[in-house]
């Protein structure tokens, strides 16, 4: 059974990723797709596909201290990876990274 709970907030894990996102033009397809993902997270933070713990890249664990990771499909084979956690009873979806399928496979060693 899949969890269903809306995210109270959606944040970016890294200032660099947020700056890259904010620098995209408003009509850029990837920016629109990420806005759609954010809206979906606010409806259900667990709407993505779970990534097994042993597949979580060590860099994510070391840099962000995460213990769960999900991926969300974007158009043209792109992926957005995110983590979900609770802070003072507030459920937060944290966008860790977004990239094309080739770089996704490289990051996860597929």
C-alpha cells in the first residue's frame, strides 16, 4: 500500500539547484514540469517511485543526511529525485536534483 499525505512545503536541497531552477525562463518546459511536480507533491508527497535504500547515492546521504529517496518522472525521460521528511509535524518534500535520463543513470550507477 502506497502512502498518501500532502506535503506542507516543498524546498530545494541545495541553493545551487534552486538558483538553476529560478534562472530558467517561465515558459521553459522543464520549469513547467517541475512546477507540476511541486503541485503533485502538495497533493501527495509520496506520489513518486521509491528508490531502494541501498541505491541511494552516498553523496546524497553525506551531503543532505537523507534516508529515503523517490524519483518523479519528467517529460522527455528526465527525472526529479526528492526526499520526504517531517520537521515539527510539518511534512516537507525536498527536491534533491533533476536531470536527463543519461545523467540519472550515471548518478545511480545503472
